C-alpha cells in the first residue's frame, strides 16, 4: 500500500494521463482496456476529450483572486467542488474492495460518489465506507423485483439520489474486450482461457491481490429472487433483457421518494421528457463513448440541453473530463457539476484509494489554478462570458 501510494505522488504523477499510464503498468491488459476502451472505432470516446479543446477560455486579467470558492450544491447537497465520481462497474477488478476505496476517497474530499448497480461490493458496505453523500445508479438487470429490492436497500442505506441510466438497451460493441478474450476468461473453460491467460500471469502482484480479495466477484446488489447475487459472466445477457423505457420511470418514481437523476441524455427532446416525468436532474452523457459510437461529444450538446430545460432541472455532464479547465468549460456552458469515471478509475487501478484521492486532488488544484488565471473568484460566477464556443453549438 505504501509503495503504491508513493507511486502516484508528484513528480511521478502530475495529471490524469500520468495516472492512466500508472494503471496500465499495474493492471492486466483485459482490465485496463475495460477502463480505457470504448465502442467500435472509439470515435465518440476521442471526441469527448477533443471537444474541450474546441472551447477556448476568455480570462479577465489584472484581477486579484487570492482565494477561489469551489463550493456548490447539487440536488440540495453542499459539496466542496462541482465534481462527482461517476458510477463505474466492476471496480473490484481494478483494486481490492475498489468501490469502497473510491467512496472513502470521495467522502474524505467532500464530494458525491455514485455507485453502480454492477458493483462487486454490497451497497451497504460502500455507504458505510464513504461517510459522505452517496447516489445509487440503477440498471434493471435481474428484472423489476430485483430492481425494487435494490432500490429499497439503497434507501435504507442512506443513498440520497437514484441515477437511472437510459442508454444501455444492449452493451456497446467494445472490440478491445473481445480481442482480449474477456468472455473466454470469464467462461471457466480452461481450453478457451489459455490463449488469453498470459496477460494476467504477467501481472503477478495484481493477481495475488485479486485472489486475496476473493477472485471473480458476484454482483452483490443484483440479488435475483430464489437465486442470490448474479454471477459476473451473466451481465451481458442480463443487460439485453433490462431495457429502461420512459414507462419504467413511472414505477421507479413510485418506489423512490428521493431525487431521481436521468443519465444518458443526448438531445433536447429527451431532456424535456426527463422534465415531464419529474426527474430532478439529468446527465448529458454518451456513456463515455462505450455505447453508440458516432454520437456527438457531450460538451457539444450541453448548450442544446441547457437551453431546452432552462432552470427547471439541474443539468450535469460527463464524458472526457481530464483537467480542471474542462470542469470550468462545462460549468460555463450551464452544467451544475461534472461526473468523472475514467479519471478516477485510472487512479483506482494505479493505487487504490490513494490513486482516487490523487485524481481528485489533481482536478481540484487544476480548477483553482484555472479560476485564478481567469480572474474568477468562485465557480458560482462562471458563465458563458468566460468562453468562446463554436457558433453551431449554440443553435436553438
């Protein structure tokens, strides 16, 4: 643990890309590519990051900003900065008790952590580890009764909001996973596994930690009535049988009396529909480029969505955030906060909780520095006057 903690300290790790390289050194290829990869040609994955380069900043110079206030509220919860750890599945592949480690780092930083349905740790254990605000992300894997059980458990464990992901009628075509033999490695068939197992054997430290943590986990929050927790190998088929529709949101709303966040909004039409069904917030998201390849980057469609909903609902954004300047640009275009997935998953894969804490610290320092260089004393003051945006992004 001490060795891994030191491995992510400066000057070894100065930015999120450094954490990415550290994770690549520690993790087997099949696990690293699960974090790093996207769907098909990965064009949307790349575009999410490039979109931030297209927006340029407009600083106010000769302005003294000795202190910058990063605090904001998201769904009434005060947080120390406009950053949320996005739901990332299978974190125990990246580090022992990975979801608990990430939640603990988020709680210590005073930010929200969102837990995936497809977590390897029990949601009650993750909530206990956090000590801070927690959201629960819902897939309908296992069917309605299974989902209702998860909703009740999340409510009893103190989760303050429910994220309903609507962009996963099937799993995206993630070619890296197929080339790395992810399906074969999960099959339990030794003959099928052999061509792919070397990528695991060359990471002995990871392997020892993985086996000490219990090996391949079950999904402890997907408890199928009469069968128990869902096995890892069943997830792809289960997703294809668990499409979320707008009709489903009616019974989900009846079952959950706290804020609901709709994640996976790409268009003004769906944003207005989220308002109509009574959502409290939405996330402009293309699943980090892991679902439908070729859709627009999230930052590009953010102005359209913000314009469509006005101040009736809080708008969040995920996809491509790697720098504090990216957070600033999203806030200038109307986001209340951003979610990051890969940015902290790289840290988790590199050094567990210490790596997640390092990712948060990097983004916090970036954000403060960017605000000072902009001549802006608070995230609350950010607006479109601080950025130049391509004209075609702003069409009504």
